[in-house]
C-alpha cells in the first residue's frame, strides 16, 4: 500500500478581490490568488492560481468587533506539483511533476488597522489530483497571514 507524499512548503501569496454586490451588510465579490513556494518541502513544491467567489460580512463600526470583516471563499483553478529529489517513484513510473486542477474552500478575517489597511488571517483547504497516492487526490491545508491594502477608501462603501 503506497502512502504518498507529505511535506510542507513556505510560500508567498498575492491576490485581488473585487466586491460587486452588497446587501444587508454582506458583500459578494470575486477573488483571484496565486501562490508559489519560496521554501519547498522535502517531498514536493506546489504552485497554483485560483479564482472564484468571496462572501464578506462588512463591519458595522460599532462594538468590539466593529473593525472585523470575516469572509468565506470558494475557488477553483490550476496548480502544479514538482517532486523533489529526482522525482517520485511509483511502481513502473517516475513522476517529476503533476499538473492538476485545484478546488478550494476556506475563509478568514480582516481587521481594519486604518481605513486603507487591514491585517488578514486566512485558511484554505485544497483538493489536488495526484496519481502518486491511493485514491488519486491530496488535500492541502494552507494558513496565511498578511496585510491588505484597499483601493477606493473614500467616503461610502468600500
């Protein structure tokens, strides 16, 4: 029985969100994000580009949670796994890389620091095709922190 690869990557993520519909404190928007490993794990290195929908609860500005905007997102896209150490051997085949569709869901929060800047915490769970494991899929778990810059921070909704 073949267990398959396990590993950890440290990566950099960049992305953009565009809100396009608001109702009752909820904002529906589009999201795109790309990630690439800057420090690969012992087994593989992953990179991906994803896009999809994001639902954000806009802060009310009142109370202890008045600056917090929680969100959930559903994303899909394309990724590539590059196997380290000359490839990943499976009986009869040596896999050097594995392009794959990627399906993801997750969420997080932003805490407004200034009108144009927020602190961000994010978690994402991804499903990749991977012929090197039993069942043919791996499930990647990602966590990230960062800073958000928000365009259009004048009066009115943002």
